[in-house]
């Protein structure tokens, strides 16, 4: 198994879930995980605000009138499309700025997936691992199914859901 650890941070930067999947990892205290969650939340916010907004080409069709004789009526006497002109759109409101998404060292890779509600999933994996997006989507799907649909779970509070733990661990073991 190449997944080392999973951390879930709420939209306010608070730690709501932490789980290690590899034995032998250096143990961190609860306070260390709280500091890690808050620090990452701040770094993510800063990197989101300094992400450059790149111009995206937007094509705008232009038309030019055609010439015709004054008394002649012809269907081609309207206008014909001319070559389109390219303009740039700053900033692009359709694409939200993202913050830190991946950090890689020779020992691990940190991948961050942020939901539309602001919840962040931090996945620590082996740097050579592939298909991280598939794993993140499955983790998010399990979170939605077993945490968010749990009538006893309160939003933004720590995740204490045995079915989520059990299914997450089982799925990760099954793919190893």
C-alpha cells in the first residue's frame, strides 16, 4: 500500500480527521496534527491569493459588410463573417484560483483536494504512486456516503464514523 496518511481539514482550517495507513511512520502528537492542519490551511490560502490569473483566449466573431449594387436585392448582400479576433479575459471568473495542490519530496507526495465547500483532503503517498486523482475521488465518495449522509454527523466537527473508517481501510487494502 502506497498511501501513508489522510488528513481532512474543515473550511475554517480545523482538523476533523486524521488516519495513518502505514505502520512504522513517525508518530505525531494530536497538537502536531492540529498545527499541521492550521498551517496548511494558511499556506493554501496564501498560495491561492498569489496564483496568477492567466489570460484565456476568447474569440469574438467580427462581421464586415459586403458591397452590392444600390438597387439589387441579393441574399448575399447581408454581411459575411470575417476572420475572428482574439481578446483576453482578465480575470477569468469561470475558473477559480487554486492554492497548493501538490508538494513532492523524495520520501512522500502531499496531494490536496479541495471541495466546493472548502473542505480539504490531504493525502500523503509514495512519490512514485500513480492515479492519485482516482484515489482522491474514491476517498471523497466514501466521505460523502458514510460521513455526510450520516444523520448524526454535525458539519465542521471531527469525523467519528466507524463505517467510514472501515470502508476506507478496506478499500485501500483491497487496492494494494
